C-alpha cells in the first residue's frame, strides 16, 4: 500500500517507524491528540448543555404578556417590556459612541502616530483596562458620571460606563485588523496619487472590516451580559421610558431616567424576588438576542467580503 502511494505521488511515505521517531515520541503525539480531542468534545458538550438547559427552563415561561407589559405589583403581573427597551437604549447609545471612538483611535495609532513608544504605552494601557473587573468600572462610573457630572443614576450614565469598558476591545481588535492589511496596498494607492485619508477610507478600512465587526460583536456581547456596572450607574427601576418624550413642555430622553436592563432584571428576579421562572425566561431571551446579533454581524461581514471581492 505504501509503495503504491509512493509510486503514484513520486514521494516516499514517512510512517512514524520510518521517520525515526521513538515509541515514546509516538505515544506522546497520540496522547496529545486524544487530550485535545477530549477537550474539544468536553467544551462543546458543556456549551450545548448550558444552552439547552436554559432554553428548556426558559422558553416555556416566555409569553406575549411577559414581553409586552410592564410589571405591576397591584395587579400581581410581571412584565419585562421596560427591561427590553432599556437594554436597547443602552446598547444603541453605547455603540453609537464607542464605535467611532474605538475605530478612530485605532486608525490614528496605526496609521498616523509617529511616536512608537507612546503607541506602545497606550496599547499596554488598553490591554490592562480590558482585564479590569466590571464592578470597578461601575464604581468609577458612579463617582464620575453619576455624581461628578451630575447625571445621577440614569441610562446615559450606564451607557457611558459601558463605553469606557468596551473602548479598549474595539480599539485593539481594529488595530490588529489594520496591521493585517498588506503594506503594498497602501503603497499602490499612494503611487496612484491618493492622499493619506483617501487611502485609509477606500483601501485600508474596507479590507479590515472583519476586525471592526468582530470588535462590535464582542462589545455587544459584553453590553448585553453586563450587570455589575449597571447596578451602580443605571439602577434597577422597572419603568418604561420613552426614547424621546416631552415632560413639562421640555424635550427629554429616556436615557436621562433610571432603568434596569435585562441582565439587571434577571439578577433582581432571581436573587431578590426568587422568581426563577422569570429569570430563566430572561436568560433565554438574552441568548436569543445574542445569537441574532451574531448572525446579523456575520451576514454584514459576508456582504462586505462579497462587495470587496467583486
């Protein structure tokens, strides 16, 4: 068999015995392959178990009344419509602020900054900030946004705190994507007479849009799953706030009011009130939202890849 393969391909087949590997080396390679396969199976099994368990416990408790009403203690009714709205408010506000800041900072540090030592310090600081526990961000956000800037406990304070939390993630993922763009692309565009910003806008950024989308997905996942920082900054009031409304003849936004997101509501219902059925329902909704956002981001990435290749 080995001789026939060698005759067809014109190359010698290197079996472990013929390659000169000792039995101990062969046993080591086989053992490592088995361990890696077992680790992959174990990880996938745990992930699927958690997803299936949350869906099994949560989906039967999801109803239209739960999704479309506000909680009322007088009517003995539980609804999460305010929590869904507040989650969307904070998600949109945080992404609108953090994406331009993160991408702009990454572009400047990669394409414009000349002091490489300063760039290295900023990158080190961003990596350090990425590992800080979220509760510390919550304490800093409470002291700075809620008290010093006078926002009080509000959705905008929570959104700004999440901006600070996710800025290093957006910046570093975009930076790494910018560095993967071949330098020949830039040189070719410069050779055609394009300016610096035009090269970045028409050549560099379209080629690394995958990295921007990856950073956006990571940020969305962290925003949806954050609770500790929002407990200190956004509060946990189950009130439905209109995105834009008029109060006493003045234009106000729902971001200036206190409110709980889905993760904060999950904590309140599970820890404070013991409503574990509602908590599992909220967990299932969060997982569905995360999957939908990831699928949407993947679709956007495929669209840009097709547009770039065509």
